[in-house]
């Protein structure tokens, strides 16, 4: 889940961003398989005893034994379906204390006297999450898999050593993959004849862990496997025998003791910095300091397009984050390889996200930031549950907790707050909303990691009734913009100014947008992406997934026209992409911004400005030691105005240039 950067050596430090979402949510063939998936699950439900039996299994207790290399263990598991919770009690039978673990699908803890709990970490937490899934996975419901399940090919089960002959192999099965409560990707293996579940594979483990089932028996209204074999392929499996299963209303006290502190209704969590881009009306949002476990404090990019949390690969390695499995990420430039890692905690101010599986991937650099200030974390989907508010007026991030306080109650002028519907297919799918151009509408991913107000693919352009040919857009003044993503794959977008962009009652006048078209540009995994630049006229922006709303509070640049907001044009793009000449001396006296790239057919190109030139002054104000965000904003030339630049050529000569 890469961040896009231009394609030239110097410009490879420029960032625009990409969409971070998982492969399973993107595959177009999943939609075509929906009926087949539903039919397979329907057969499995019938095999289990039908819908009534499934409902009866909402809460249940199972008792059994575990034959492991270390000896015989006795266990009791309590499973609550909604909200999901799991409790496992294990005893050795030799008088040793009872071992109790509890999980809610993400956090795992050990209950302590007095109703408190001790948070589990590392391998013990992962094992508890995995056990919770194995004990709850038999009661699969169609709605739990909606939008995130995909059938694999027909396969014959492999034969790990140690299994009894009757389940070593020979079953032709249909594999069904979906996301487990803890975030792992699970493959369920159904018999193609009767839809009996023969086993599962945790696809995120390497080597993979198999669970196989045998000796099916009747437990109440359900037919379930009495025996299951668990283990890594090639090793003797552990035998688990289910002795009793009772359907009960689980006592909520059994799951008490979660040590995760409740979030106050409104918490000022962090400073929020605006990173204006060289393109007028384009920006990203930075949290200057978040904590990774107790090991590091780093900057983080706030990215609503990110499906989960991502950590820069080098930082993950230096912090010693345990690697779980290989993974892939999808972005504007295609697929990149990454590593799924385990992060015990991520701290934002006084608030913590606990026990996360994060993606470790190579991040491109943000052009205007020095080496020490580059973001090492991308924060997205894991943050949404806290009801985040981007307070752009005061430069801070607020977290509202649950229940989410409406933004109108926090705003100085509630009448200036509007709400727009957000849509999300499932837990790790992107947030989307509807945008329109010229009266035609398209669904856009809400992606603050994308710096421009809007990026359109060829599919999105076609849906809007707009041209998809590069030549036609070049005739309209579009300029090529080189980009690349994690993994080093490059693409070229076109930058063009359109008449208006509308989302809800907000109208952006003459915004700059990117077009992902052309032979060298692979299709992005969306039709459109609404980026951070679309929010710059807001005083505050809130995300409330409890009501599926995007909340916007108008800032000073908004012109009200009845219920409509009109945002004036941000300015003329000069064609300059600039960065610090010496990242280590970003704001030291004498440090001048350097021209990293000049867009073809731009005013800067026509004036003879070239990569490697330095900007000495803008409208008479020296750029020596000037913060990058300030020089970028100064290059946003308002329409009808001109700007004077003093340029130091690579030859050492200073020249005066007036643009545009």
C-alpha cells in the first residue's frame, strides 16, 4: 500500500500517496462469484442444521480435551457471537492453576482478581486470537462473509504427517477465503459434494497451520466434528476432542476485565500539521509524533484511504516488530510486496491502539520534508473507530470515542456543519462517497493520503462521460506528472484544471485534478479518489462510522449560497516541484529550496526554469531557511495575479523571472 512519487531520480522524493487496501477486497472476480459463495454457504448451513440451529448457537460453551506432546489438557471454551468474545480455560489436572485467556477479536488478556485484566502481548496474544477463531468458525453466517469472500479453485487436500488415514487426503474441496476476527486471512475447505467442512488453513501463517476434522457427531441440533487435528504441516498434529457442547446465554461477567482504557468522549490526541503541495489546493496531513510500542516515536501520515496501519519497512525492522507473514499491497502504481507484522501498541498522545497486525512496506519520501521528518507510519482504518476530527483551524487531531459526539456540538457555529453519507462494504474496505462533475456522478474513495482534491481513472472518466484519451486532455492543457509507488513501479498521470467538482453541497471551483490514463498507467483499484486537497477550506473534518457520516465545518474561505458551499480556485500551477536542497539543513540560514522537477508545457518550463535550479526569493521575500510549507503556499498564484521569482541557476547566475 504504497505512496506515489514522481519517476525521476531527484523527484523520487516527492510524495502524493496511494490507496491502501487489501487484495481480497479488490479482486473484481469476487463480485461474479457472489451467487456461488452464497450457495456454498447455504449448503453448509443446511448441513449444520439450518438457520434456527445457527441462531441457537449464538452463545455456547464447549468442553473437551487436548492431546499435545506435553500431555493431556482439559479445556472449556465460552464463545459469544455478538458482540464477539471468547474465553478459554485450560487445566492440566495436576493441581496447577487454571490458565484463562479472553479475547474480543483484537485485544487479548488474562483476567486478574478484582475484575481487572492483564493485557497479553506477542505470541501469547496471537495464539489466543487464533484459538478464538478456530472455536467460533463453525458457525459461519453469510452476512459475515459479504463483500470479503472469494472462492478458490477446486483442490485436493494435502497430506500433512500424523493425520489418521481417513482424513489424510482424497477429499476434493472448494476453498473459501475470508477475513477472520483477528484480521487473518482464512481458507475454509468444504466438501464439493455435501458442503461438509473438512478443515481450514490460516493463510497468513508461513508455514501454514492446518486444522482438519474427523469423526462427526450430533451435538444438540448441530452436526459437528467431534475430533479435530491441529498442527503445522510436517509435524505431528495436536488432537482436540470435543466432549460436550451446550447452547447457553453466556454470562457477560465471564468476559469482564478488558484492560483497554475507555477513550474520553473528546480527546485532543495530537498536533496536526498541514503539508501543502506545490499543486495549488493540494495537501496532506501529518501527525508529527506517534509511538510504536515503547521502541520509537515517529511521524505519521493521516490517510483515510489506508485500510489498516502501515509502518515503513526500515522502521519496522529497527523496532524489531515480529514478522507474521508475507502480504501484498495495492496502490496507484500496482501491487507491491510487504510483510505483515505484529505491533503491540501504537500511541497517539494519551490514546493507544493495541495489538495490531500492520503492513511493513517501503514508503516514498515527501518532497518538502527533511530526512528526519519523513513519516514512518500511515494511519488509516484502525483510527476510524475513535471518531477522529481533523481540526484544521487549530492544527490538532481530536478523538471522540464512543458514543461519537456530533461535530456540530464541537463547532463554534453549528449552522456551518454539513454531513455527507459515507459507505463501507466491510471492516477493511475503503470509505467511499459520491462526487459529481458536470451533473454526472461517480463513487470515490475518501483518501486524505492523496494530496490533490480528486484523482480519476479511465473507468471514472468514462462513467462521468469525459474523454479517456491522453491526446484530448493534452489539448485541454493537461500536463504530465510522473508518479511511482512502493516497489518502484512508475506511472504517469495528467494534471489538469476542471471547471467544478461537487460532493454533497460542497462545490470546488476550478480545482486541479489528476487523471490516471494512458498506456503506461495501469488501472488503479477505484474509479475516483477524493483527496486531502478537497478539505482545505474546512475548519474541521469529522469521521463518524457509527452513523456512516463525513462531517464538514466551513472555514473562512467558503462562500455560502443558500445550502451550497462554494470554494474559490486555489491558484495557478506554475509547474514547479520543489524540495529542500539539503534535507539535513532544512531550515538553517542559507538553505534554499531546489527545483526537483519541472512539468512539461508549464509556465515554469516556458520560462526556462530547470531541475537543479534554486529559488532564492519569492515576491522579494528570501527563501533562505524558509519552511517548505510556506514556500509551497507562496507558489499558489491566485488567478489573475503574477509572481516574481529570483532563481539561482546551476551555473551560479541569479535571474529574475515573472510568472505565469
